[in-house]
C-alpha cells in the first residue's frame, strides 16, 4: 500500500481510493500501481499522522511541488488534505497541487473553493467531455447528470481562490471534436487546457 509515491519526477500523495466517479478510462481499471508505487490500492485511508510519517521518508527538496492525486478523488478527504497541505507548506515550503474531478462541492454540499484560499497553489480539474450527457456516459458520476454543470461552476469559483487553475481531458478517450470543444470551454473560462 503506497501512500506517497514518485511519478515521472513528481511527488504524489495517495490519500484515498474513494471516488464519486467510475470513469471508463481510469488507470486503476488496468493496473494497481504507477511510478515507483508498489500498489496504490489502499486497504484503508491513511490518517494525517501516517501521511506525515511517510513524507519524512522522502527528500522533498528534490521535488518542485507536492500533488494530491492517487487512486481516488482527493477531495473526498478535503479536511485532511488541507491539514496536510498546511503542514507541507510550513515544514517543507513546497507548493501544493490538487488533481481533482471537480465535484468537491457536491461531495460536501457547499462551495468548497474558499477552503483552498492561501493553502492550495494549483488545481487541475478533469473536465473529460464537452457536455453533460457525454460526461455522464464516460465518467458515471454518482451525482448523475448535474455533475457536469457542477464542475463548470467549480472551475469558475476556484479561480477566485487558487492562483493556477487548469482543466484536462484524456486524449484517447474522447473524439478530436470533443477535445477542441473542451479547449474552447477552457478558453472561455480563462484557464489552462491540457490533453493528457
């Protein structure tokens, strides 16, 4: 069970395997690990002190940032994530990024974007499709068809609290036309766009 792992030279924290979605393309459908992790399949969610202990085993000066991204949706554990992010910034002086599906507000039942203010430096949101119906078919969110509009609202709101915001799509999972539509959505929202 890997809690902290190196992936292409980045330091990642695998905080939970819980997720709101069952995306067709999810890497955990195909392998148990990434990078140098032995297995990203968790037998339980690690507590905050356990994550801190794991971080002490790494030379954080070798990394430009710390990323919350594992085999689940990190905002499922947003309070713990923010506690750890504050610790990492205080103890190691590292910027923090969250890779998310953008559904934190539906998870917590309120606008969570202000919670990130002054703590999180970057957020990368998986947009993954160009409309609500296509997103629902591809990502199977537990919140249903309302999920897509919730993601767009999250993107608009998180820009007020986090300096660097990007949206991404998985290139091999959607059509070229959908990718270009997502690119236009990102431009209209004035955020960075990535094909991964």
